[in-house]
C-alpha cells in the first residue's frame, strides 16, 4: 500500500510530475493566503503602534492598556512617566508600549481669538 499517491507513476512519467507540480502550487497559494490575511495586517498594526509610541510628547493625554487616562510628564527612551488624576503625587513610570491611544496636547496654537 502506497501512502504517497502523488509520487506513484501510473503508466506515464508526466502524470506523477504533474501531480507534484500541482501540489507545490497549492502550497504556494496557501502561503500567500497566510501572508495576506495574517502576517501583513500584523505588520501594519505594528508600524502604526511604533508611530504612536514615537510621537509621545510631554503634555499629551494618553490611555493605557489598563484603561487609565493620564497626562505625560516625562518621556525617556523606553519609559514614559504618566500623571493620573488631579493629585500631582500620582506619577507612574511605565513602558511606552503600554500606551494605547494618544491625544495631542493643544498648546493654544489651534484656538481662534474672539
């Protein structure tokens, strides 16, 4: 009993080769599907997250992965210090990757005078 029927030749030499070629085509198609549905969107999301993290500045309002809103008071290489609530003593250092959303600080540049 042969468990690999695609390697078996049935009278002509081209039939086994043709089955092997069609199997390779299926593998390539499945690989392309994995790339376009899994790998590519993940890379786009990672680039978006990297852009968000690199745009952090002092005074920005942020939302953390834990669901807390705060204001950035210091930005270092991999760490950001966030102040939570009205209490000026509640300052917590955290990794930049813990930031989910950023709302840029409005320094009065976009306000219209009345």
